[in-house]
C-alpha cells in the first residue's frame, strides 16, 4: 500500500456521462479522507473531461482514472475497478454512481461506523431519492440490523448500491460482481456478503440518488427482474417471505415501470408525512 494513499477509495463507473461524473466528484466534502477511482467503460460519444473532473474534486485524496478499451457493461467495469483497487492494498471500498451525490461527510460516517464495528463487512445507508431537478421525492431506508436485512433480501436488495462501503478483505470470500446476474450484479454480490459476514445499514441519508423514470429501458428492467427471480430462487428457504418475494418479482415483470415508479413515490411520500 502506498504510504500517501488513503484507507478508503470510492469506485465510480462511467459511461458517456461526463457531467454526471463532475457532479458526483464535487459532492465529496473538503475534509473527506478518500481516494476516488473512476472507471470509464469504453466511452466514445461523451468521454470524461479529466480537467473538469479534477477541478470538481476537492477532498483530501487522489483522483485516478482507469480507461477500458471497449464497452463491456457495468459488471466488467466494476470488476476491473475492484482488481485495480485490490492490487493497491486499499482497506475500504465505497461505491457511487455517476450523477448521484454524497452528503459532505458520507465517507467519514461510514469509516467511523466500520471502525467501531469490526465484525461488519458491508455497510449501507439511506438515500434521498431526487428527481432530475434535485427535488426530493422520498427517502429510501432499509433495515439496519443483520437479521432484518437477511429477511428483507428475500424480497429485493436490502442495500442501495451507490451507498455501500465494504472491506476489501471480504472479496477473498465473496469474489467480485458475478457476471451471470445481468442488471442485478449488486444483488448477487450482496447475497454473498450476507451469507458469509455480518452486514448493516446506517439509518442516515448519506447519498442523493437521482431518479430517472424514462432512463430505464423495458429490456433492461426485464433482465433485472429475471436475474432477481433467479437469485431469489437460488437463496429461497421455507419462509413466506421467500415465496412472497418471488411472487412480487413475477408480478413486476408484467407491470409498466412508469406505473410502479408513481405508486412507489406516492406510498413513500405518504409514509414520510
């Protein structure tokens, strides 16, 4: 491990979204002790503006770029980033997606929690779900404790992918993001974490997650739900939660995404009032 590098690094995959990269990098607070690796997945239409990215990043750490020669999908981009990170001996790996933003002390909060709870190997947090103008639509929180998270995983992922931080050492047991769960690679990896280690979620909002109901194509959504169903079947037990989770996924396959988006937003806004 380089003596000048931080303990934590944040992995951000990028594909043709240079403005999103700049917004994400600008959200790291000035006092955050974190390095950042941006993995470009073969962008050609809108490559990263590295000068603008470096100007936006003001945290106490190094910003690095890994340019892949061709576009192979987010799973390959994330795994290329993980291999790069592991080879340099980082202790903690955070995630963020292009366009999503951190609260200014997000990294410090997660590092402090993991230092105080050495048995926890994966830590998530809550997200403020915002529209494309930045207006909050609702707050998404998942269960905080391990046992509740395992039960929630029967229904769907109990972690918000760009809000997680995990220990690099755990990857020796879990492996990298699986390539056989298209559009649900995070759910697959998180199942491996909950099977092998203790996990947790912070109740605090630590990221702002940009919602784009028109940005998810029907084909990608169907692949995601089919992958989720396969993972739910693989990890099923005799509990009602397991079978209800699979039934829910089957129903979602036939409902339009825009309808689900509106219903979720209304229900969660109602809970917040």
